[in-house]
C-alpha cells in the first residue's frame, strides 16, 4: 500500500496527528470533584507542600473551591516544609543534631495535625483558613 493510500485508509492526512480531537483545555470539575481535590490538597500537607502545589497547578483553572483551598494549603505548608528540610540537614551535624531532629519531628507533627483538621473541614464543604498562614502566593 502506498503512503498516500495508507493515510486515506486511516482517515487522516499526513499533517494531522494521532491525537486530533483531544481537547486543549480540560473540563471543569464537578462540585464533588472540586471538593475532593480541595480536600486532598489539605490532606497532602502530611507530605509537605508538593501535593498542594501539584493540585494547585493542575486544577486551579478547573474548580474554584480547589483553586482557593489548594492555594491556602500551599501557603500554609511551604514555609514549615522548608524549615523542616533545614532542621533535617542540621540534624545530621554531630553534637547539635539531636535537638534539630526533635525540631524536625515537631514541625511534621504540627503540619500533620493542622492539615488533617483542614482536610476534614474542607471535605464537609467548608472553606478553611489556617490561623497562622503567611499567604505568600496570592
């Protein structure tokens, strides 16, 4: 079969890709999905700021509740995650490491408690605002 016949056989011209018809913009989230991803953004704080950052970047234009709550979670988790990283590095230093290991653990426990509480509230459909939040990302 010739190259031209091959393209006609598959119903595509030479310049069209195999992904023709794939929407450039993803669909908006349903109300249920919006609440689900907003909740996951807060629960993700247990792992630091990366989950809320990814959810914010991927879904900010698809769901207003997710955009609002993932930004709040990102703003809350970013500074303490960075502090925990510094504390972890200092925990490797002989003589003073033990103190920073405890500081690191306390930071993670605090992030976890606040993130779980926020996730529970958001899962009930209630917007959540952390009392201590720098809100660097607007």
